C-alpha cells in the first residue's frame, strides 16, 4: 500500500497537476485509495506558477474539480518522502534518480504499463492537450487499480 504518491513532469503546470487532480478525483472509486495523498512537482518548475488554463478547462469538462495549484520544483526531500514517484516521460526516471539516488526502485513512468510517454502539450494547440489528457486519464485509472 502506498500512502504518498508524487507525480512529476517538467514544469508542474500541465501534465503532473492534471494527473494529480485525476488521481484525487477517482481515488474514492477504489476502496484502498481513500487514504493516499497525491501531489506533484516539476523537475524545472518555476515556483508558484499557475496551472495551465487550457488544461484546467479540459479537466473541468471531464468533471474533475481543480483546486488552487502553484507549481513547485522537485527536491530530494519530496522524493524521499514519497512512497511512489510517477513521471510523465520515461527519461525522467533517470533525472529523478540523479537528483535523489535513494529513489531507485520507487520511480516509474506513468505510462509504464503501456511503454508510453505523456507528451507535453503546454503552448500547443488544444488537440495536443486533449490527446495528452486522454492518455493521462487512462494511465491514472490503470495505476489506481495497481497501487490500491
């Protein structure tokens, strides 16, 4: 059982907060997930940045409530405190492990089971956001069933 799950992307304004909000929205549907804390950070986040407004709107379309979000940069202490770290791109596994070598064995790609990466749609056309969000939604549901 995991108590603390950290989701990581590049800037913590689009993919990782979207996944965080989806995990929170659906954790009530999985019996063992009710006590799990889901949060997010970015490898190169600009502290305090707002969540991407396009992603916020698309989450709202799906009925996912988005609370206040402020980007935060990934730190070794955040990684150490997490029981599981999920990254949006497979190459980010190595970046997290370089930042915190003790994390080996608890860092996985969000798309691990599908051997896929969640492409960063930030600043692209809405279709790119929709594609990334649909993948995030499917991957989050898969992880919920595995970790809880």
